[in-house]
C-alpha cells in the first residue's frame, strides 16, 4: 500500500479533555448547519450516504460507544468499525442488510473499541485491521495514507496518534470516522498510557483540520450535543480546536 503523505481510571478510557458527561438519548436530532433531520430508533441511526454506500451509526453499551457499518450497496461487501459488543444485535443488522463483512477495523485498540472483535470475527470470518502499532491480534496492519477497498468503496486511513499511539481516522465518501481523536465539541484525552498531547496537536491541526469543512465528523462516542457534526462546524465551535501553538496546546491539555 502506498502512503499519500511524506490500567484505566474509573472515568471513560476515551473521554474528552475533561470528564465528559455523556449526553442523554435524543429522539429527534437536527444538525444546526445542514440538511439532515434524523430520528434515532433503538440507537441505530441510518444515514443516507452518497453513491452506493450503506452507512449505519450504532450506539452500543454503557460507555456511549459508536460502532459503524460501512457497506457497498452493489456488492454488499462491508466493514464494521469499532465493535464494542452486542454482537447479536450487530449480526442482525448485517443479516438484515444482506452484507458480507470483509473487515473489522479498529480506530484504536483501547478495550472498549475492540471488545467485540473476536466474537464478530468468529461469526463472519472477517479480517481484523488496526494500525501497525496496535497491540491486539490482527490480520492486517495499516499506516497513514493506506487505502482499504470494500466493494467499490475506498476507505483512506489517516494516522492520528495522541489519544493513543495507534489511533487512526477513516475517510470514506465525505465522512470522517474520528474514533477518540475528535468528538463533537471535544477532543480525546491524553492522560492515559501512550497518550501524547504534542502528537494530538499534530493530528488535530496538521491532519484533520487540513481537510475540507464540509466533511462530516462521526466520533467514537456519543459525547456531544449531536451524534455527528461537520468539520467546518467543529473548527468554528469546538473549543479544543481554537488556534494554539504546540506548546500552548500541551499546557492546555495539562490544565485541571
């Protein structure tokens, strides 16, 4: 593949800069900045995507985790991103949509994002994909700029360490799956083993913020006022993305 670019606390292992209190379930959600009005039904948000892409945002477990289903409508080939658990439920969605799971992709390897890997792999035969620095069994390792094919879909891998050394974001059809690097209104913690505020600064400002404003942001947890956002909205309203030098950002992240 070619490159396109030269012990947990009682708090969430992924939460934002501060102890973020998960927002309550919302029955009707409207994006302030755009066109999508959607209803949550049993925490499974079905989102119309361009071209022939099947896209599901599914909230799982007690830690407000988001799992994603990415599928090609024509071939019915699919990837599952960050299967936290509830594999019976996930399998029901996969079967309902008639999908064959090619990949299980982890945006990073903190336990709450990989807990369902083994069971889902056993049921589907899918390959597990992590960044090469991931510390779990995998079938395939990726690096910054690598591209995964799922049917006619192309999923670009962006290495975004900071919250964890193996953190990646996934860019597909104008949607950016940000794992625990960037949340709606927040960013990931850097006070866990492997966290690094300097790396997070680079990931946020030199990788993510260089992308187009109309790209949609889909985080790894439901910590914001809406389940997803746009990059332009986050640049304007997310206080963690206010312009700061690397040194200023490191101090900011270390403040109580």
